[in-house]
């Protein structure tokens, strides 16, 4: 994304193009949040993932003067706690809490949709011995592999600093994308359901094969969630820029 001096995007069109499902006699629903603000998200300090610990935080970081944030002047920053196993969750969606932006209930295998975000990992998990995940999850405030679709970096993966594609309901299925994350470098991550399969993309290129049949993915995911899970006592930071979702819905 590119921005002018006032912080407005100068990119033409939506960040994901025209989305999925062209030609269907359904109406598109589009959700887009660029300048992420604390009031739009639930901070799980009290109910953090894993063992409770100090240092949990989830809130905006506006730092356009830093080189890495020139084109990302308003981002959501998640910082995990310093207690071993502690993690921080931040989400927006159909949750029974205040300070959330409500989205329609979603059956992710029903109609075509496209989801995209941009993320930054200041220190890679090969160094911090932890994990980062971002995607769509059924239950806010839980480990992402309980029921969801996601991208992840983790020191427990076969290749710690590669992005992995994941999906599962109770048991995670992970596939190495073969794309290495860059420390303090923004990555554009996208998932798209075309009516037949779910696909994963990094920087516009499909990864993790040619897609997974819809019968394999969890249904009725009702919230966005971003998680940081630390596997050691080292606190970890995860930055999330815009969130975009376009899906075909029946009116």
C-alpha cells in the first residue's frame, strides 16, 4: 500500500483486485480496515493465550518516521507476554464482546471469498524460538489451530523462518510455502476460496500447492483473529497492517 502526506491510500482499486466468484448471481460483501485502531479490537491481556504473563499488549503503532513504516503509518502491534508459553490475541469479528467490529456469520466453504493482510515480524522465530500466526479463526482467544485457516511462522516448524499454510479443526495441517520471511520486512498474505478449493498466496504468488478441497477446511468461521504465541520467556512483537475481506453473499 502507498500513502500520500495525509495518510490516504494512493493505490487504485482494492488491495485484492476484484476478488473471487466473478459471474455469480450473488452480491459482494467487502470489509476493509486500513488504519487499525485499539477501539476496534479486543485486547486479551486478561485472557491471554497460554500461561498468563506480563507484557501483553495489543494496540496501534503510528510511526511513519521509521523507514520500515513509511508506507504503513498505522499498524496494529501485538506483543506477547514474557512468561513462558504466553501469547497475545487480537481480533475483530462476531464475538460476544464490546469493542469489536461485527462481521456477518461466515461459512467459509459456502461462497467464494478473498482475504488479505500485510504483516511484519521484527525478529524471526529462528532467533526468538516462538511462533506467529495470522488468519481466520472460529474462536477468538484460542490457539489458532483449534478451528481456522492461517499463515504461520514458528521455531517448531521444519523450516522455522518459512511461512507455512495451515488449516484444521482440532488438528492442524501445515504445509511449507517455501517462502522465507524477512526480518522487519512487510509480507502480503492472501487466502482465496474459489468455490472449489482454498488457496494461499504470498506477494501475489500461489504457494503450498494448488489449493485444498473445501471439504477439508473448517466451516462457519465467525471472526478475524491475530495471534502471537511465545514459546520461551522472550517477548515477541507482531505487526499487522490492513485487513481486507471480500465474499459473495446471498441477500
